C-alpha cells in the first residue's frame, strides 16, 4: 500500500466526477487565526528524501476558496490557490521533494495575514520515500524541489498513474495529433536514475521529416530562477537509433544519439524565465522525438531554530498542558510563523534564537521544565495568570533575562538565590503563588534598579497599586507580603528568613533612585 495520510474529515462533499482519489470526498478545515500554522508531524528516516503531494478540493461553494501557505520543516514552499481548478471542477495537486533533516518531517498549512481570509483546508497528503538515485543530482543539503510540470508527450485524456511506478508520480498529458505516435516495445526503467515507469515511453511526439519539433513547455510562464530539467527519449522503432539536437530557449541542452533502449538527459541548475521553448532538430535521417519530461523549481531550504532552543521548547511543551494547537514544527521558522507566544531573532552567526516567551492568561497548566534554562537568549518570560504548579527551575543560565512574570499561578517551593545573580534582571513578578521560605538576600540587595513598567501584555493586577516609603528595619517583618524594589540597602542577615510567601507576595524591579517598597492589597 502506498503511504497515504488522509486528513481527518470535518466536511463531507459529494464526490465530483473525474477525481483521482475517493479521499477527496472529505476535507479538513482548520481555524482562521492569522499567522498560525497547522502541522502534521510525519515520522521519517533521517537523511532520506521524500516526495510530498498534498491534494486540495474545496467543493461547491458560494465563496472563493482561501489562499494559504504550505510550509515544510520551517521552509516556505508555496502559496495554495485552487480557484482556477475549482472553476474547472478539478482538484489541485502540489508536489515537492524535501530532504528529511531529523526523525520527523513537519508539513504545515499557514494562515498568511496578507492574503488568507478564512481557514486553510486539505483533503489528502501523500508522503513517499524516494530511492537514493531519484533526482540525486540535486544538492539536497541546502535545497528542495517543487514540481512545475511532469509530462507524457503524445498522451491524451486524464492524468496518468502507473502501478509499476514505486513513487506514484502523476504524468500530465500533452496531446498533439499532428506529431503523436505510439510504441509497443519495452524500455527497462531500471537503467534510468530517476526510475521512470516504462509506460511513459509508449507515446512520443515525432517531428515531420526535415522539420524541427518546437514545443512551448512547460505551458506556463516561469519566474527567473534555477530549475531541474529532465527529458526522456526512446526510439519508437525497434532496434533503431537517431541523432538529435535539443535547445531550450536557444541554449543547447543536449546533442547525441537516442536508441530504442532509451535515454534520459538532465540539468540541475538550468536558468529559465518566462515562457520556455524547446526545439528539437535532427542530426540524422530520422526526425527528432521526445517521450516525457519533468521540470522542478529549485529553492533554498530555510534555516531552523538552533537545536539547543528547539529541544528546550519541545521539552517545555511536554511538561505543559492546554498549550496552543500550533506548537508543532519549528518554534521560530519560517519568519512570521513562530509558535503562539514565542518571539525569535537572528543572532550571532545567523543562528535563529528564541528571545521571548509570552504565555500570559492562556489557561496553561502543568509544570515548568528545567530545560527552559537552555534558552540562553531569552530576555523575557511571562506565564502570568495561568495554572502552573511545581517549583521554579534554576534560571542561572539565562544571563540575558530582563523580565520574569510567573505571578498568579500555583507554584510552590523556594525562590532560588541564583535569580539574584542574573545581572540584567529588572522586573520580577512572583505574587499570587504558594511560594515559601526566605526572599534571597541578593534579590533584596540587588543594585541598579529601575522603575520601568511591566511588559505590555502583563495582566493589570501586576501593576503597582500603592507605593510607600519604609525604613530598612521594617522590611524584616513585612517582606513576605510586599513587593520589593531594591536600592542597595544593607539588611540584617535575619531579614526575610523563614517566612512563607503568601498571595501577591513578591514583585522585584530595578530602580535607579531612592528605595521604595510596593505594597499590594491582599
């Protein structure tokens, strides 16, 4: 059985005539949420190549189908626009070849804020592992290929698929009654790197005697760029051969002999732009011919979030519940499609780093994974107003952290002294938890405090309600229920020891002026 992942059905359609697959009678529609991506995580063998073929059929509707993005492993592939196919009553098939860069390959539908106006949808997705020889001339360490055209010349009727094609490729017809011929002798496809099915050689276009064969193919205008072009030839006469010259847009692509055993000629970085003209001329008595061809656009694979950050985010995801449904795939890429609540930035050596986590008031529960401390580029963390339990991990490795909002959860345990060693930290909100023990002395004595307001997205309850001047000696008896602003005062060693932190207990922010203590109403 061919590997086929069919999207779960939430809408049922009356199967229109002419569809290639009965799975198109149903489709899955995802919510409309700008900049969100909805992904399938596909288990794969690392370092292998995979053919991906999603299929889309919107069905009868009074509204136009949405336009949306396809994303694979953090790389933007293409925008899906099925409007023309819907008018023709047909499904839309997209196809690309991607390398596996890990044990999972993520295929995503993206809601592009610029042009998507309703939820994206999908009917079916084929995921096919390719043989090592297929399209192997392409450098897949940094590139992927998107199908432009795969054509069987001289064929008529519908798209053709062949049971003996291990990769279930779709071959479009290219009718031409003036030049089409058929052939009955067999071609051994195992002799070709791309392993084309033998039946693609049973039709051909053959030029008239003493005349060139001129084709506009692919039949669409192409953007200026690099393309993979593969042409297939086999003499239609048994035990025969002919010599021909092939030019693409007036540049010689191939000159040589074609026999009945067959031949494939390919180029991995052929520059094309606009409409493409293929001209075949004879260099022998017999006229030139062509059986089939494939054209792929070559595009670069996007960078991924650095492994350290990606693994930390996955670990954090496993320790939490009720997380957003787009927390799948790469946390940062492509640009504009980071996980909900995650902000990323290109750092040194062009590394993609997670710099901010803002999950305030999302209804998240569970515990904070200690691996959050591996996100060493973080400047901001907010889990305010959720239902987190457990202890606060040691965050000493977060040397760039400026703001930490963990208020109004169910966290317990002690406040780690290492928080006071994070030099940039200037805003700390821990009230509304079940924390106990002493407030670390280095937090009380932390210098360079500022009166900056909390993060814009922090809940209103985090803001200062009352500001009072207090003498140093009063801090020892009131610190457990107050929010501190440290001004480098020398407190006694006993200050803050052994007192349980209660509701709305701690709010530490840097300040450059005189010491003030922020008092919160119970």
